[in-house]
C-alpha cells in the first residue's frame, strides 16, 4: 500500500469500525451484544479470529462469543478459564497501552494451562513484524468508571488478515473498540438485569396474589380452627377473624368471636401459658371455653405475621382439638400412678405426694451448711409449698397446717410423742389387714380381690376430702392426713379400724378381716421412705400388741 492510498484505506476502515460499533450498541440482548462484539473485531478490525471472554459472578471467565471459525466456536464456546490464569496473562508480555501482547517466544509457557484457546494455522513468520501462529493479543474490558472500573471481560484476537502485528493505528483502533465494547456490554447487562428484575417483580406480584388467595382459601376451609388476632398495644390478643372450623369447635359464631380476645376464653389456670405463647409465638396446650361454659383441650400454635415497616402486627393462630388425646393421656397417667385393682394411688404416687409435702431439710439446730443450702435454693425447695415467695409475709401459722415459718423456711412439724401438745402435723397411718392371707388361701384370689376393693372403699369413705388413701401393695394401705394432732390421728385410726371390721360379703359369703394401724409422723429432714418405715414399725408394734392381747384373752 503506497503512501497516497493509506489515508483512504484508514478512512474506509474507520467508517467500517464506526458501523460495527453502532451494530453492537443496538443489539437487543446481552448474548447478541457479545456476539456483535466478536463479529465486529473480525469484520471491522480485520482479524481472522476474535473471542469474547466474560467474567462470571464467581470471577472466572467463560468463552461467551467467538467469530471467525466455526470449528473453534464449536470447540471452546462455553468453556471456562480460571481467573488466576487470566490474571497471569494480563500481567505478562508487552504492554501496548491498554492492550497486552504476548509473543510466541514467551507464550509457550501458557500452552498447558486451563484457559480455553485456539490458534490459527500458518507458516512461520519471515519478517520481524510478521504475526506468528502462537502470538497472543488481549484487549481487557473494564466497566465504565472514573476510577478505571472493574474487569468485566477480555477480547482475545488472532492473526490479522494482513499477516502483520498491528501497528500504532491498529492498536489504537483495538483499544478504542474495546472501550466501546465494554460500555455496550455493561449497558446490555444493565438492561438484562432490569428486564430480569421486572420479570421477577411481576412474578412476585403474581405469586403474592396467588399466595393471598391460597391463604384465604386455606384459612377459610381449614379442617382445624384458625384465627387472626391483634398483636401489641391495648388490643393485644383481640380476635379479628376466625374460620368456620374454630366457630364450630367453640360453639360461637364468627361475629361473636370478634367480641373476645383469647385471654377471655382461656382457662384461668392456663392464662400464663397463653401470654407466653402470644408474646413469643410457638406452641402450647391449654383449655378454651366453649359457649356452654365447658372447657376444651386444644393445641394452639401462634405465628407472628410481621409488617416490613411497622414490625410485628398480627398473630396467626392455629387451634386443634386435642380433647381425646388429653383424655387418653390422663387415663395413661392415672394407670401409671394408681392401683389397677382398687383405683387408689399406688406406691409411686404415694411417695410422690409424701415427698412433695416434706421440707427436705433438718429443722432448728441443724448444721449451718444445710441451713444455708436451704436458704439459697437447696434441698428445701422440694417442699411442695412456696419457698422464696413466702419470704417477708406475715402469715399466721393456722394458714399452713402442719408447718411453721422458721428462718424464712417452711418446716414440717409433728406432735410430741409423749403428750398432746396441740401441735398439728402430717400423720401417716400404715394399715395392714389381719387375716387376709387365710381368706386368700381358703377362698381364692377372686375373693381376696373383692375384699381389697371393699376395704379401699371403706378407707376412702372414712377420711376427709384432701386426705390420701393409697395401696402400698398386697394387703397394705397407707393414709396421709395433714393437720392432725396426736389425739386426732388416734381417733382416725380407731374409726378406720372400726370401718374395716364389719363382715364383707363376697358371692353371698361373709368374710372378715381385721386391721393393724401404725401412726407415723413426717418430721423435717425425713425422706418419704423414712416416714413410711417409721409408720410401718409402729404398725408392727401395734400388731404384736394386739396379738399378745388376743393370746391373753384366749
């Protein structure tokens, strides 16, 4: 090309370059823009092969578009090269302004790395500035920014059509093209992100509408009770909306339910559970009042419905009828704690009730260590009576039968063994049937069981409400009677013995049993087993005494 024709050729090339830039800026999508960038390098800048490598969100670069070779396009499009390997390329070779040129004399060390690459075939160069098949030329693409921007991709080119390494004008053209390509790709990405955002927003709105409709249907037609209640403020817990299932469950219309809050309907004993659940969300089992004033066991699950601007606003409450399950649980608990034959509390339940009544620490005169333990929440907290809550209260002793406040601690007291000093305590009457074994041996276990059932009935009829009659096992029964003096306990033993002695008819046959009853007292610091053992020993003494009297009488 002579000197006179060179300006015309450059002018034609510049016009062609402007045309390909216009084409890549009018592409409709990111994929079209990337392909336009690759095509423009081949058609507008005069290279035989061009590849656009795009930075992915994870930092690696993927071959996003290729022009000039269908074979290369099929082989490497979509393949990924590590970011570290690309950084290595952009930091080596010759710096041509914003471009990086790696001659074949240095590029051979890159042949084995993981960056997807393709080289055109050709003869070895004959001139100093002739393009070698293994030469590499890269044009980094940076996002538009006053501070230089971040790397968004790299254009790699191969083999100029004139066979020579690009001169100053060619380098300038490629730099300018890369700058415009980065702008076009950034704009295309922005448009793509906006389009995705619009599509996502529309889908979210559709999903929200569908969700609202699904919620409405799920709420209205749920087989179990549902309610929406207000959260916070003076109207906390006020019922705003209920479904038909909850109205049927409680026997109240939806309009009537809106006049209540759940605290108006809950059993008084369960109000604390309700308040914790409504404040924190979660699940609780409690009792709700029906229209007929009966109470129904329900499982209540509360979910907080949050408002993005104002914080939590509503409680979504799910109410499920668990009356039958609770009934079964109570039956199972009763079976575990009561004698299957007589229905009386069994040995385990007796020890539990007795242990709950014992203070679990020695009385006055005990060591300082045990006193300090009890004062600061040690064994004394197992009394079954309020501990720390009683501190500082001026309660008369008659309000706590069988107890006395001592050093801010509830102590169990007992009458004196020798004289009736007026003290009242927890009496433990250990009752053993006399003659029961002979009935079992003579008439069989059927008759023996009938005798035990009748004795249990007579003992229960002979005690006060609140006293405990338990079957310890075999023919042994125990009565716990609180607030008795020594004379009271002896009178109770006489009455119970007298109630047992009359004949018991079984299958038309009268049978008789007697009873030996020992009276023990619960003292502060004793365990349940120690109290029962004490009463048992006194019963044994009573039995021997009665046996001696019987022999003398004989």
